[in-house]
C-alpha cells in the first residue's frame, strides 16, 4: 500500500475486504491459527472433494486475499501475525481469513489455551526426586 507522510495507509482497510466489515465466522479470534492448505499458486490437490470450487475460486481472489495466501505459503500463522506482516488491521485480516476459509483455501484452529500453573508441591517433590537420583 502507498503510505502517507504520517505512516498511515492512504487506502482505507475496508477496501481490502471488498467493503465487508464483519467476518463470516465469528469464532475467528486474534490468536486463531491460520494454515494455508497448499502453497500459493499450487494446483488444487487431486481427489479433494472441493477441488473444482478451489480451482475456480483461486482465479477470482482479490489482491488482499492473495497477499494472505502468500504470507501463509503452506505454513501457519496467527491472525495477529498475519496482520502485522501485511500491515493491515487485525479486523481486516479476520474478514479476509474468513473469506479464504469459506473458499477452502485456508483452515483454522482455535488458539491454544494458556496452561494451568502446575502445583508447587508437585514441582518440589519432582525436584527432590531428581536431587536424590543425582547423589
């Protein structure tokens, strides 16, 4: 995107999403992990149940959707990481990601929950046991 002197994009972010302001999947969170199903530009996998839809859809992608696929490139990133790499607002990337999920070009999984703190007493017993083995 062309940038102004203040460092802000000259084009509003909602234009990257074709005017859509809400993702079609409300469960898509900031820390949801996006995974590109194939490397960008690869033909659809043979025998895939939605291969014809994927092939036709990839020809009609917007520039912003193609940018998301290029950033993922067959790998995985969170929505926030993708937004940072594309220099787009997280809300715009959520909409773009939901569009790509609907086209079966990207898959998603919920964020990994924070681990529960282990019991301090258990940690002390494990440490004591390790010390006893060392002697």
